C-alpha cells in the first residue's frame, strides 16, 4: 500500500503553496474586513490553472483529478481560508456541468470559468430547505419555448457577483418518486427578474460572496435545462456532493494545518514562568494531539479523493472524510487559539481567522448530522 504522492502531485502541492503564500497575505486583511472579492488574485489563479482544475483540457481546464484538486484546496486554506474559499467558489458546480451537461452546455459554460472570464455558483439552499434539498419550492414551469422560474434562494455563493448560476428547481411535482421532481437550470444573472443581494455579517470567509437570490418570472430557454431531460436534478446534485465534500475536507485539513503551524511557532517563542511554552509537558501533549488529528484527517480525505479518482463512488467514506475532517479541524483550531492565550483573540497573530472560518465546514456541503446519517444508512440500511 503506497501512501506517497506522485511527482506531479508534489509539484501541484508546491505550486499551490507558493502561489497562496505570495498572493494571499498582502490582500487578506482588507478582503476580510471589507468583504471584498479578490478579483485580481482570482484572475491569476485562473491563468495558472488552479481554479476549476478538474475541468478537462478540451474545455480550457487542467484536467486534474479530485485528489489533485483537494491538494490545492488544502494549500489555499492553509494560508488564508477566506481567499481560498473565494477562489474555489468561482467554479462551484462546474463539476455538474462537466458530468451531466449537454455537449453544447459544456462548450459554452466551462471554458469561461476555467479562463477567468466568468464566475459561477450553485443555488440549491432556500430559506426553508437547507440540508433537505427535496424541500425546495423554487419552480420552473415549462412554456411554449422556455421555462419560467420563480422562487428564492439563500446563502448562495457568488449570487451577487456571478455571471451565471446552476439553480435547482421543482419541475415535476406530480411524479410519485420525490427524487425525480427536480431539475437544474443554467441561469445567467443578467436576465430580467434575477436579483442577487450580498449578505453582510458572516463570522468568517468574508472575501467569499454569499447572497440572497430572488427569481421573479425569470425566463430561460429550454436549452438551459441542464442535460437532456427533466427530473435528474437530485441525482446530479448527489454526484456533485460526492466530489465537493471531498475537497471541502481538504479545506478542513488546510485550516487545521495552518492554525497548528501558527501555534507551534508561538509556543516555541513565547516565554512564561521563565521558560518557553514548548518546555511545558501539558502544552507539548496538546501539540502532539493536534498533529495526530491533522494526520488522521489528511489520510481519510486523501483516501476518499483517491478512491473517487479510481472510479469508486464510496458514499460512506466520503461522508466519513467530510465529517471527521471538519469536526477534528474545529478541535485543532480551537486548541491552536488556546495555545496563544489572550493573544489568539486578536487579529495580529492570525489564528483567529481560522477560528472564524472553520465552523462553516461543519455546516455547508452537508452538516455533520447529515454525514452521520449517510454513514449509518450505508452500514445499517434503512430500518423500517
């Protein structure tokens, strides 16, 4: 059993780290405080092939695997979670287009995302439908030559700055099988009736645009239905979550690693009671525990990504990776701040940004409760 990365993957890892370390720090504080999307850095990331790196070369991407993409996610979040989230979000949902879109949709929408000419997002969550996407109420009604969309979405990435979104809608409410009632539509944000309002006041990840989206009689042509047929939206979303939850696990690994590195530097330098903190056994044990947790979650996340790259759709392992990575990363970041003492509470030391960001990873892309539900179902089955 070989756990080592390939030479190419180590190069990807190194390039991602160098890019983040050079480009993120000069703008990170301002982007966080003023909730500014890092547009120039996003452009550079696209030029270097980091954004949407999974997009195939024929559509302008690098054609990397899921593990490769997860390595980029880890390195970006290690340096700054807010900037890392903002950059990754601009291709959020492109996986669905690549997997399930028509040839024309792939050729039209994927290249601009990879080249840094368009920002996209995925709109599933509604005020009363979060983890349960089958509870959405946004409708798409077929007319003679188009679809008319009405409804609202909330906490949508790039909803106020994006060029187009993939919007999950109720299209076939009469179908007896609940999972066959939904369809995705590609909705350009310039269409009449579309309104995206930036949501202020997030605890962390402020460089990343989150928006309330209102859709009032938004008309889209029939060719904007994703894929060839209605009623496939739920299944398309599930395919996407198997991928996105894996690289979100990479976010957790990166945040835990970055916070831990700051804590290690601090305990080696800080003096209390006439000795450096690194001399105290209790604190040494904390560092040992943190390093162990990071190694554990890195291994399970990498394994989930590797198996997906090799054709194994292991829902249980993906859910285990996302849940455990998020939960243990929260623990590591909490301990990292604790090791800083009162200094950790101030932005000067940089650890508090991880603390504000990491909790989101336990919530989006499936809460930890949802992940446990998936794991239990895979092990126990659905008990009548």
